[in-house]
C-alpha cells in the first residue's frame, strides 16, 4: 500500500510541476533572427504584454533610456560588420536600448555591455553606436512586444507603436 501511495504522490507532483511550467511566463524569452547580406542578425529579448496598460509615454516614458524589452537588457548580435541607418556597427553582441520619442524619431542604442539587468546600470560611455530612427503608430495592436529582422531592416512593435532601422552590409 505504501508503494501505491508513493507512486500516486509522485505522479501528482509531476503533473503539478508540468502544469505550472506550461503556464505562460509574464515576459517570455523570444528570439528574432534574419540575415542582412551575409551577416546573421539575432535579437534576444523578453516579450512583455500590454495587459490593458498604456505603454508609450506611460509605462515606457518618452525621452528616457529603455531596455527595449523586459527583464535582462535586449541583446543585438551581428555575425559581420553591418551598417545601421548608414553608420557602421562592428560584428559582435551588444546591449540594445531605445530612447522613445513622441516626435516621430526615436534613438536606437548599441552598447558594449551586453549582459545587464534592465537599464539600471546603463552607461552611455559604453555606447558603440546611436542612431535616430523613424517611429510612430503601428496600424494594428501588438499585445506582446515583437522584433522582426528583414533583409534590409529590423523593427520593434508593441501596443500601437513601432520603430525601425535600415540595415545593410
């Protein structure tokens, strides 16, 4: 009888652990990948949800450095040197940050310190590249933050906002 109880308890604990793991995390880890010429681009980020909140100008203030995702800072990796908005970005992995603006032009930042929590220890002296990019309204609502890498650009979309940068090599 003890063996049956132990087996039942084990099965119940395994099921509870599986069910808890199956629930979606608040800001799941995501990856966007693509190629620009012969350069492989990889963006690793955590994807928070809107959940009825106002994102741009409220949760994410205008004019302040933002980690461009949730949890750890978003990372941007390029396997080869590329041009971002016509400016050179050497091959490597970077912390990726954004200064959002409601003026229609935001700033994308590529920082030498790839591994950091949020933007709490962000240091602008470690920036490798800053570029101004067009930003504005997205034609549709994105409940979750999403990045997309295209052959000639990459884009971030969330809630009703979006921003994108041209890429080439």
